[in-house]
C-alpha cells in the first residue's frame, strides 16, 4: 500500500451526490481574499458595501465577507480580486481564490445532514461563519435555499467522503 495514493478524490465543480431528500453539489468558486486587522477598512477598499456575514447567514450575490474571527474575514467575489497582497492601512490581505472548495447541500434533509456533524445551529445567531464539522473547520452559510460549506482544499476529499456516508 502506498499512503500517498488517495482512494477518495477531491471533488470538482459539478460533482454530485444524490441521496433521498438531499443533493450535495461541488460548486465552482469565484474570487476570494483573506483579510485580517481592521475589517471595516478592508471591506471599504476591497468590497465597498459588502455585508459581513456570520454562521448560517444568507449569502447575497457577491461581494460579501464571511467573518472567521473578530479580526479575520474571507471576502468573496464573483471573480478573482485584483489586489496587492500584504499590509495596507490597518489590515493585511492575501489572495485565497483557490483556498476553499464549496459544497452545496439542498433538499429537505440538508439540515439533518449538517446537524449530524455540526452542533451549533445554522440560524445566523453567531457572528462568526466558521464552525467545526466533525472536528474540522468549515465556513457555513446559506444561499438560495441551500446550505453552503466552504472547506480548505486539503480537507475537501475527507468532507466529500463524509457527506457521502451521512446522506445514506
């Protein structure tokens, strides 16, 4: 056995898991940037008017910012952002266009599947959109009646495999 050979691949945009009452789809990601420091200054410069969203909040069409901590957020856009990485007036920014894989859960069992791994309700009650799913960090929001989970790319194969088991 070669431990470098993965048996479960990282999902690609368009990949689907169809199960009774829930459909899981890997979505294409747009642009993204990680910001830390003065979030208001960062948003004013990178995405004017973008809302700062917490756990389970409804994502509008981009741009938006998903709060990860008091002083950290993921700014999302429909396309890669033109930005200069590094420190700016009170905040730091790094490109993150390919950092996350986006997984969409929809259907009447979507909430149930998420509750299998997330103890915190996805009701928008937390100002932080980051949460643990079965012990691994994800960013959980909603979009057009579905639940969106963003997971860092190295953990995407694990999440895809887990969702395949939880949807059975």
